[in-house]
């Protein structure tokens, strides 16, 4: 699922045209491991995808003079796009042989790759399917720890798991950008604890006007342009 989101006036997360559209466009690929016989739980996949984005942002190869640093800068200088695809069996093994990072949850595995040009995907990723990422939770997720970061999903939107995974990744990235270096280190050193939950309908309006980082979707897939999808509720930002 490919998304673009909006925040402040010159943000790569705006759906309205801006100067970032003139820059070369890149996308961050995420591949979720979905075997027919044992698919991951939906919430765990969303949380694992969000952590995978944070792991990529904080990896030493993405920083300074690291081998992925330039393409990470190019990606963040333009629109911030993420695409979630699925893989199983030999597809997953081939994806695992490409440069990237695999992040594991309780039942989910997500591999995140350095950004690639919109029209320059590696062939082993380009042929993976975007559809088919519908997942379920066998049991309702436990209540989120109020002391940990929570990515709150809009309860009024019906998103596929792939769409929601990308949106959770956007929310995690917005929170990361808002944190100080010290707060980032603390989150990273703790292993990026976080929860992804659907907000209570009565609470959602409060969250969207709270000043916390807010994701708005560009409307390329599934939902209307400008829809609020995620609020990133990190304790350090409250």
C-alpha cells in the first residue's frame, strides 16, 4: 500500500502540492512475511512495521556517512512514501537476501529496505503482491500501556492491514522527528516499545486537536484525501 501524509506547511506529509514534489521521488519498501498456514496477527504486524521504520531511521547505515544515508536523505527531502507488500516461502527468502533489516514481533516479521526510486524497484521486490495483506487478531489486543508510545488509529476508517501498516509507520516517523536526540536514544535503547490501537470514537476528536503528531493521507488508495489516519502519542510529546 502506498501512502503520502500531511503535517506542517512544508512537510513531506502534506497532500497538497509543494516544493517537495519537484525532488526525485523515493519509496520505503516494507515486506511482511505472510504464510497461508500461519499468518501474523494484525496488531502485531502493525506494531512490527512501525518499529521497522524506526529501526531503519536510527540504523547507523542510515546516518552520517553510512551506506544508506544519502538515499535516506533523498527520500526524506521529497514525499515520504511507504509501500507494504507481502511475501511467503521462496519470495520471503529472496527478499531476505537483499540489503535491509528484518524486525520480528510476537508473530510478525517485517523486512524494511533502504528507499528506492518509484520506478526503480529491485525485481525480487517489484513482483511481490500489494494485495492480500488482510489480517485478523485472534484475540482482542490488550489495553495499551499509558507509559509507552501509542499510535492511535482513526476508528472511523476501514483500512486493510497493509494500508494500516504504512500509516502506523508514518505515525512512528512523525514521532521520531519530534523527539530530541536524547529522547530518540532512550526509545531506541529500549527497543522501540510501542502499541498500535484503534482509538475510542469519543477520544479521537480530542487526539486530533491535542497538538500531537497527526498523519493525514493523500488519498492514493482506499480512503479519501486528507483523511486523518493516525495520532502519534509519545509520552515525551504530551
